[in-house]
C-alpha cells in the first residue's frame, strides 16, 4: 500500500493505550515512529510505565502519562477520563506536541490548520477515550479503535466485558480488528465501520549464534546434552504464562513424548502468573519441559529449535507465529482466532484444548525431517505475503486522512 501524502503539520494523532508490556506497546511504538517520519504530529497517551518500557518519545512523538489500567478501577478510570478530556481539548486547540515535553504551550507548527484523530488501542483504552470524547456526533473528534484481543472467559466478569465491547464498538467512528473474527464481533455489536487492520510483526532480529552454538549454549544453561550429536528435538513455545496461552495443554501433550526416543524437549520462553503452577506440574510428573522465563534472545532460541508450538485458546496474529514462519521453523498451532488466515497451509493446525492432537503432531514432525523442511519452505512463502510495518502504517494513515480538512 502506498503512503498517502501528508502535509507537515496538517494532521495530529493521539495514540492511546492501557498498561502494556508486549505486543500492543510494540505496535504503538512502531506506529508512532512511522507516522512521525511521514510528517504527522503524534502524542502517545498511556501509563508512565509504558513510556519507560517502549520509549515512545525516542520516535519523535510527545508523551502524556495517563493511568489506564488493564482492568476496571472506577475512581482511577474517572480521573483518567477527565485527564483525557483535557488532553484532547489541548491537542485540538494546537498546544505543543514537542517530543518529551508536556502539552503546555502554543504549537510551533505555524499557521497550518491541523485536525486531531484519536486512535485507541485495546478495549480499555477505547472505552476511556470514547467516554472522554462523548458519543458520535457531527463535529466530534474522530475515534479509531484497534481491537487487539478477544474477550474470553465467562460469568459476571464476562458480562461486564461484553458491555465494554458494545460500548467501544458503538462509540468508535472506525474499528480496526487485528483478525477477521474481531471485525465480525465488532460489527455484530453495532460498529458503524469495522475493517480488518492486521498488526504486522516487527522485523525478525538476526540470531547471534549458529544453530549448533545456540543448542550448545542452551544445553550448558539447562545442564543437558543438546549439542550437534544429541539428536534431541527441541520444541519452542513463546508467550506469557497466562491462561490464554494454553500451556496446560502443552504439558498434557508433553507427557506423551516421554515414550519417544529421544523424547522432544519443550522450551517455554516467557513469564507470568501461571509459572509456579506449571513448574509444579513439570516437577511432579517429570515432564520434558523447561520454563526459561523472560528471554531477550528469541532469535537464538528459534535458531536452536526444530519446531514451534502455539497451543493458545485464542490469538489474533501471534507474534511468535510470524517469527516462526519468518525464521523457517515449522509451526504447530491451534486453529483459533486469526491463526488460520495468518498461516494458511504453512502450519499444522489442531483444535484448541486437544492435547492428543498436539502430542501427535509434534511427534510426527519430530520424526520427519523432510516434512519439517517442506513446512519451513511453505512458511517462508506465506510470510512473504503478509503486510509489513510500512503497510500497517499506510493503512492507519489512510484511515486518519478521511477526516483531514
């Protein structure tokens, strides 16, 4: 997609996000950087911790702290709405958008008329931004909301979250869904304009080790023989240790690998609230699984592994799935959310919660180098068809410019 032309200073965008430590924050940073490079004035608004983690001001964007938590907190949410209302009013009237500076004075842009668009990321940010802007009406500052995740679970909490979905869908002028099922959900809840808006993964970093070096380093770290002569298949999973990721199913599947010779070893990179429970199961059942904790060397882990698994309950366009195919690693994933449309025929798909199917798929691939090579080649072809970060930025910019005077 070609970038729409932007007259410098003619467009202002407020990117709003809630607490994030992963994909949403990375996406907002990428979007901020690309928009600034294209002449858009950008202000990122979110919890102070997100600026510390993602350094939005390093892109040339301004940053304003607003405490938007991942879950509802009535008093804090009311304060956040008031703060957002003041910030949006300041941005509409042309106050400063200098990177790293608070919005306190006149803009240095000059006399070029600017139009503000608010783009919220996630349902929590979308809800509070929508409340701050008010209901859709002629002349209201336009609101774009990207839905990154599905609402899961049940009970009273699910009912509250369903209300939030409906409120966000009906207040947004445009809803961008990271996967088709999110677009369908937004439309069903009353979204006036819902479109597919794939979130591209950032470019895959170059590994710092060869395959043999990466396996040897892991073996030394774990006290296992994983060198070139070991022949032990390595299965990699990457993601937060949370219920959505389905790691309990991975452990169920791994129990069946103990009968294989040599048994595949599952390596799980990530941390989260389920870590202690998962580790207790691994120890009690002597499972061939190792929890690696948070890792900054995922490219090296991909280099070392033989295949990647993604047993999630739901995903849109999982970062690790994109990284696996780009790295030429076979992928076994659950057929949920946006995964089927993301990977096409270039991965083995199993049903969510089906430990037997996951066990068998991994066992087959571990024993079949030719099939792994075939899937790896298909994966590289599939990855080449995905929109990249430039395409994602161009789509967002085209949406914003529908309101540029």
